[in-house]
């Protein structure tokens, strides 16, 4: 039973870190597009 909880916690951590990575990529892309739009009005 303890192993199952450890597994759940690890999965939750992996998913949350994966989500934050996706958010980070989206944020970087958003900033890049804004910079391009600023150069090309």
C-alpha cells in the first residue's frame, strides 16, 4: 500500500513538472511573438 502512495506522489510530481515545462515553453513563445509583432507593426 505504501508503494502505491509513493507511486502516486511521483506521478503527480512528474505531471506537474511536465505542465510547468509546457507553460514555460508557451510563455517563451508568447514573448517571442510579441517581440516580432513589435518589430513589424
